[in-house]
C-alpha cells in the first residue's frame, strides 16, 4: 500500500504553478467546460466580500474568465454576510429557498449539497468563506487538473496551515482535528488516502457528474465522507491534490473541535459498518459557579442522498 501511495503522490500531486492561467483558459475554451464556485457561508461578513471580490477580479471580469458562476450559499446568517457578498458581486442564495420540499438541516454539508441544485457548472469548486488574505489561486489551482486532465475527477487543495496564537502564527500547527482524528482514521481504514495533506480542507473541486452521485453528510463530516466515497466511486487515480500555498482563517475553540471530531468519527463509522448503530451524543463540560456543568449535544449523523436521486434536480438538468 505504501508503494501505491507513493506512486499516487508522484503522479497526482501538483503545485498550482504547474498550470499557468493561460493554459487553463485555453483548455476551458477547447473543452467547453464551465466552472461554478460555491462559498458556503454562515456569519462571515468580515471575510466573504474580499473573497468574492478577488475571484471576480482575477477569474471572472478580467483577462482570464475562468469562472462562469459565483454563488454564496447563505446558511442562515444573522449578520451582514448576504448583503456584503451581494455588494461584492456574488449571487447570494439562501439555504431555505433551495428544495423547500425538504426541510433544511443545520450544517455545512447541507448547503454544499443544496448548492448543486442552484449551480450549473460542469466543474464545481467549493471555497470556505472565512479565509483571510485570500488569493484566487485557491480556485484556479484546484480546477486546473479538472480542466486539463479528463481522467481527474476530484481535487483537494493542500497548503500550510499556521495556527494563530498570542505569540504569532505557529507554522504547521493548524488542522488539529485533521492530525488527531482524520489522518489516523484514513491511515488505518483507507490507507490509499494517506497521501492527502489536507483531507478535511474546505477548498476542493470536482466534476458535477461525480458530486451528483455522492451522498453528502449534512455537517462537519462532509469533507471526509466525500473523499472516502469518491475513492470508492471513481478510484484513487481519479483523485488529486494541488499545493496552493498558505491558508489563513478563523480557528475554532476546543469544544467546537470536539463536536467536529465526533461528527467526523461518526461519518467514518457509518462507512465502515452501515447497520444498526445508535444515534450518538457527545458530552462536554463548562465551568459553572459550582463546578463543571455537563452539556450534551447530538452528533450530526444525517446524510443527504445523491443529488441525482432528487426529482427536482433531474428535471432541472433535463431542462
């Protein structure tokens, strides 16, 4: 298995600089492929506008019109996320307006799944809306292999991920859930995926024809679920990763990371042993006036079916 991973790393891991923008634009023209970029957003007014503006300036309205569609999928923000995104030039869609027949559930995976219903690109690129010092290379880098290599189906971004501390950034210390939960799970149970540097990263692109066949965990487990299911659907050689530099974003606290870890573990568990599994709960502790107070929350376990099974989606695609 180690030899297979090393072979994959040699043949399916690239730098964004390996594919200049001019080459990507020519490939897009020759193949006729279209590209949709989706930003799932929940209370991201501080960062979403700059991301939208950068994508529009560098990849839509300038000399390299690589992106055909830019959508911010608002997951119920209570701040000015929708207003800021629209002012920057994005089309803003509220989660609850998509497939109203199916009541929406909270979670990132939910809005990613619904985004397939309101976008039309042959290639769909997801980008988190909390990135700081954003560069459009996060988009061009990961759509590049899909535009230039017909054998590639799914591409993850890889990057350095410093952890912001009171003493400044700590290189290589970001991605705590990746190192403590996701990487051990993948190495133990799906060793073919051990070569992915950022398996939980929120920046990835895939062919619509693949995404519409995959189930989407509604919450934090969506990245692991899609990666594992893509492996089983199209095989390792159809997966790739591209180095896009450094990713800076808002880091979550320890308890939020605990909930994320539980959801990711549950997503892996469901794929390892689908059957009679109890609905899990996670107990965490806050300090109160009289000591530690337990707080128990359900671990999100819902998954949406492949979008290709949804009648409204089939009708829209046929039209």
